[in-house]
C-alpha cells in the first residue's frame, strides 16, 4: 500500500513513538555529552558553569576512577564468556528430545521471573557467612566456611555467580531458538558419515549458531558493563572498592555526592567503553566468518 | 521397554535434575523459609539438615505482616499500575509506528527506522542518570509520569511490530484500498485481527521491563507511596535486615506474579524476544 499523497498520515502516526524516543532516549545521550562539560558553581548554588574537559581530567587523576575501571574490565572479562558458555550448555540441554525435557525446560525458565534485585536479596541471605545455606552445604562436603560477600577477594566473583544464575536462562532462549533452526537432517547426515558428537558440534552447531551467539555476546556485554544492582544492594562497591564498578561510581557521584558533572563524565566513559568493546567483538566475529 | 529407557537415560536425568535444582533450590528455600516463624529459619541450615527444605506446618504470618504492617501492598499496586499503563500506551504507540514502517511508503522512512534501531542499541540503564536531568526539566520527578512515560516508546517493540506486520501479505491491504478503505479500516479490520501473537509478546516484553525496573524508579521517585515493587524490596532489605521470613515472603510475591503471567505464555515470550533479537 502506498500513501505517497498522504505521507502526513504516516508522520502523524509515527509521531508519538518517535518523539518519545527522541526525548527519552536520544536527548539524554546529548545531555550526557554536554553535561559532562559543566560543573556546579561554588559561588552560586544550583548554577552550572562551563568547565570544558575539567571533569574528565579530574577523573583521570582520581585513583578511585582507575580502580573502578579495572573492576569493570575484570568483571566483564569473566562474566561475558561465562554467561554465554553456560547459556549455550543450557540451550543444548533444552534442545534434546526425550521424555521429561518439557518439564526440565520449565525449571530452566524459572529465573526469568526473578528480577536482579530479588536474585541479589536471595543470594545475600544464602551467602551469609554465619548461617547461610551456601556455607552449610559446602561444610557438608568438608570445605570450611567462606566469607563470600564480605571478602575483597571473593565479593566480585560472588556477584558474577549471582548475575549468571539470574541471566543464563534469558540468554539461553536465544541460543535455544537458534539451535531449533538447525535442520536435524544435517546431524543425521554427519552421523552416517561417522562424525562424533564433538566433531558434529564444531562442524555443524557452532558455525550455524554464529549469529545468535554474536547477538547474545554483544547484548550480554552491554548489560554487564552497566551491571549495578548487586553492587548497590549487596556490597556498596566494597569491601575496599573491590566491587566498585564504573556504573556504581557514576550513580554515587550523581545521587549521593550530588556531582552531576562527574557522574555524566563517568557515563560517557562507560558508553565509549561499551561501544568500543561491542565493535571489537563484532569485528572479531565477522573476520572469523570471512576466513 | 520402560526399563531400557530408564537404564540408558538415568545418568542423563540425574544431570538435568542437578541443573534444575541449581535454579529451583534457592527459590524453594525462599518459599519454605517464608512459611516459617522467624526464629526457625536458620535452625536447620547449620549444620545442614534436610528439614531446612521441608515444612511440618505452614505459617503465613510473614505474608500477613508485609501487607498489613510494611505497606507492601502499595508497592505491588504501584508496579501493577505502572506496568499496565506502560503496556497499554506502549502497545498503541509502538504498534502504530510498527504498522507505519511496515505498510507506508514515505520520504525519510529508511532514516527514521534507522533512528529507531539506533535508540535500542543504547541500553536504558546507561541513560538513567542523564534521563533524570531531562525529567527534571519536565517537572516530573517523583510522579507516575516519570515512572510511565519514558518506558512507553520502545525501539525493540516497534521493531517487533514491524517484523510481524511485514509478513502479512500486502495484497490484503491493496485490495481493501481498492475498495476505498482508509488506513484506519485497514489497520482495524485486516491487521489487528491477525496480530494476537505479536500483541502478547510485545505486551510481555513491556510488562517485564517495567516490573523488573529498578535503577530508574530508584532515582526518579522519593515518596513512599510511589515506591514500585523492586525499590520497595531493596528498601525492605535495608530496613528490616533480619526479618528474613518477611524478606522471603516479599520477594516470593514479586517473583510469583510475573511467573504466573510468563509461564502460560512462554511460547509468545520466546517468539517475541528471539524475533526482536537476531531473526530480524
């Protein structure tokens, strides 16, 4: 259907959605860029003055910034490959066909209804060093009790575990849908040719799953760079800044210390970081495809 | 025959049960603990006994307390209201936009669609802090507007509708157009009756987005009576740190509500997220 003569109807119907997108998604990005160049005036409360790149130079001189950057990178280097790997294992399990898989699949879906705040609260109680379920279960196996979230060496990895527990089933959905798109005849043919399970995985599953895998990796990366709730609810960035990710530092700067300029500069750094990482993943994967 | 199946499959079933338990056990523990009196919650955990996971009697006191004394009901209603309004408004404006992108030809179509796609590449969390400044200009801080309006337009949902509407044969619309039908009649009589699946999956996406949102409601509201469920839970765990049974009860309520909606409709949800994801 072409409505060339009445294009204005098209614009009219698009307007509510596109105006909202522009105001609530795109404008904030512009204010991030601009706002990070301003700072609150010392002379006059409530007035912002243009300070150029001052917020950024302050940031780059601050050891807490570098610590937060390092924590953010460390977290993401581990959590993204881990979540994609576990999601893939779950997807392969969900894709098997035998009696009972429907029921098991339902169990795998359950964390979808659990929000990140709830997952954090539940696991905080489970990981309680004195009376939590986690310690009593590992004691059964003869392992001594662990400090978990109150240890600066363990807190970040506990958060990785909590976020993975909650997130893996969501990412599984995409990979499972991708697996279902692979024609079963391919596996039959490979089996007749004598290809084993591992060879079938690397020759058939992996190449044909490349698109969903890339999608999951990229989206998951963007989500985890902005992971905030477990730090906010469980560790407050501690102990001794060991879980102080950039997103939490940005939140604190803006809404605890009231330094919006610094908060926006931090968001800007995060945005650049996310975009750079995603672009890198994209290039790596498409290069592989070309080979 | 039956024995043969179980004989071969038994290790496989054990593996699935083990993985399933990893997901279910924390929630099961949360369920049983919420139905115990406070002083009994850690009675069986250290040293661990299986009694920690089973109950001899049910005690609903914690559920009673969170609604009567802790004001948790307000948070549930707030979240339900915010989610319902966002689903309603979001389906209308994103559905219309998807319809336009799928069936209309007009100058700037490619560009506007590109902008839509661009908008959902930036995660909502990333812009929550600058969004605060925008909403402050509108004077909407600490109001339902702040909770609802920024969640209405959603690039993913527009994309979902466009994908779905593009699959409906154009000849249907062309024929109706020949008969003199306007766009509203075409939308109402041809497209809408076919769109049940996309409406359900888009609705679920928007609902879960609002039900689970935390950072944005945390920064854009302050009043007790505007607290949404996730923010109320967080406040709860800070204020009543050791009221374990109530904490469990509150988080169970917050989990069961979306699961009740999600599990029967999981087919639509899966279609929705995967179509929005990589099939486009």
